[in-house]
């Protein structure tokens, strides 16, 4: 790469050559001149800056957005003389992302994430040329999306009276009494707020992918509507972390609920992809429920796990009718997923070979390196976190494909995604501390032009002021 490379640009574009002359102008607001080109791949772009002006060619509007991000970063290298003339370095940049899916998941269920913070994240994703924001909208500890016809989901399910203080394993391991916060936690999105957020993302090239986790992780919904569950007594919105045993019952009421919720979610979110969770679903209630056992007998099911498959069937019917694609965590591989589904590979040891066995497309979301709720360094010197450790360098060195991956496997892998679960991330400031600068490393993994750890770290040092200028908090480099 030439000496005139732009070291602060993250991800690193392919700088073909310096043009030998700079662009000087008193007004760069209209630069560069844009055009679409069938000679370029959809997300590819070519940015040329000479003394005569700047031009940006791309294969699609998405490619133009990628090029505009580079142009914006190029302006950081501009200089202004005493006469007010701004000079931009002359370069030719040609680039194209390796992966189509370049995503981030934010858990809005454990702690409600305000719309303004999500807009700020969308802007940050666009800056780093990432294009998916996956919103985890429901879980045991909170239901965050308004659903017509089911008002108690937000009237009851969006509020937990108290929250566990400290790590959930501390009380379990010590046998002592757990400590609690004194304030309830609440919050939900109206459908109009989410539609506006979808438009905000679309304007910046970021698709919002909603997740309604089912049939497990449903305690908040069951707290709102006990008839959706398997017990004869009511439950509360879950106040502790971990996995709840309260799951949807295999009844017509629960199946109607799934249809109603997903039908409205599809109406709110134009995304091609709708995530239905499918992970960590205990079967203990189904084993002891006469209703569940009768359902199994009536449908010829031999194991309780197959009940989960029936919920996936209902979800797929709704999504297929709307022309959408079902997305689920990798547990759906054990529940006979539909052939057109996409699986997110999150569990340790899972990779594209597991998806290949089912012929499914996949997104690499491994908990080892891409769970951004894990500690970033020695836990003794970091804020409380779930556990595990995923440093900035760990994220950067993520291997989304196994060694010797075949072309078929490469074709099945849509991309990569980072996850930020929020059990121990209660504030927006803490959220940004956990995300940045690890998200910068993730963007290079997703973009696919890694130039080496030391080079990345050098460029990152010059990129961090760009985050600060945009009001984005981050963990300082070690």
C-alpha cells in the first residue's frame, strides 16, 4: 500500500494509487459527483479525487453509501489555508465488502434502549459501513414492542418491579440472599416509534432486523397473559437473569398469539429477515403439563423438543405468507428448520459446517469472540459483566470460516454479527463502553480487508478522535 494510505480509515479501503494532485475547493459540499455503474458489484464503489474534482461510482445505492462514508473520512485529512480554501488528498479508492451481512445485535429486552441511543448506534454502524441492526425486543425480563390486541404485553410485560443487583451467580454460589435494586425498570416502543426508526436506518443503509424470541424466553409475555403458559398460577416478569422455565404452551391461544405478534412485526419492519429466536428453550413445563402431553399424542410427537418445531412451523407460515425469511439462533438446527431459514451460529464450536449439514445459510455470531458483553480485560479492572473474555484483539482475529473452507461453505456464510446482551449493561454510557472500539474491529472482520493487528491498532489510535467528535463513548486502548 502506498505511503499516502489513509491510516485513520476503519475499515481500511483499498487505496489503489495517489493521483499526484489534490482537490482544492472553497466549497466541497457537493463533492463528489455520483453515478451508478453496472460494471461494479452492488456494494462496490470507486472514489477518485483529482485536482479537477471528485467522482464516486458504485454498483448500487448501497455502494454509493459505502463510498460516501470513505469520502467523509477522507475529509478528516483535508487542510484549510488562510484564505479558507480546503485541500483534500488526491487518491483513487476502490473497494467492496467481503460479507453481505455486517451486523450488530442489541438486547433491548433486559434493559430498554431509548430510541435516541438506537439512532446514535445506527449512525455509528453507517460510519463503519455495517448494515444490520438486530433488535432483541422480547425476553423473560421485559417485552418492548407494542402489539395491538394484546395491550398487557406493554402494560404488564414491559415492567419488572426490581432487578437483581450484582452477578446472578454470586448469590447462587454463596447460598446467601440476593440483593435487589429499589427501582422498577420499564420501557417499550410504540409501533410508530419503530416505524420511524426503520426509516432512520434505511436512510443510512442500515436494515433493522427484529427478534421476537419464541417459544422460550417468554416469561414477560406469560406474566402479561398467564393463559399463554403452562401453569395454573400467574408469574411475574423475571427479575433475575439466566434462563426461565416459563415457555409458551402448545395451545391454540399461544399459536394465535404467535401469529398475531409476527403479523404485526412484519407490518412494522420491512426487513426481509425476521428473527424468531428459538434458543435456550427448556422443556420441563411441557414434560409435566397434561395439555402439552395431549398435544404431543394428537400430533404424533415423540419428544417434548418437537413441540418447539411446531412453533417454528407456525412462525414460518406467517413469514412465508409475507415473503419474509425466518432467522433463528443455531438451536433451530435441532428442530427441523425450514430449508430457507438462516441460522445464527452463536454456540462454541458451531461453524458453517453445522449449517451446511442442513443446507442453510448462516451468520457467524460466535460467543467466544463476538459477544461484546464479555469482559474486555482482567475482570478485576473492568465493570461487572456476564463472564468470558473477548478483547479488542480477539474480535479482530475472529475466524468466521474454518481453515480450508470450501466454496460452497463460503457461499452459505452470509457474514458476521456482534452481540451485546444487556444483563449487566444498564446505561447508554456503559453500552458504548462495551461496544467501542470492539465494534471498529468487528467492522474490519465484516468488511474483510484485515491488514494485520499492529496496522489496525495504529489506525485505530487515529480513528478514536473521530468517535469522540461524534459523541461516541469508548473504552480507552490498553
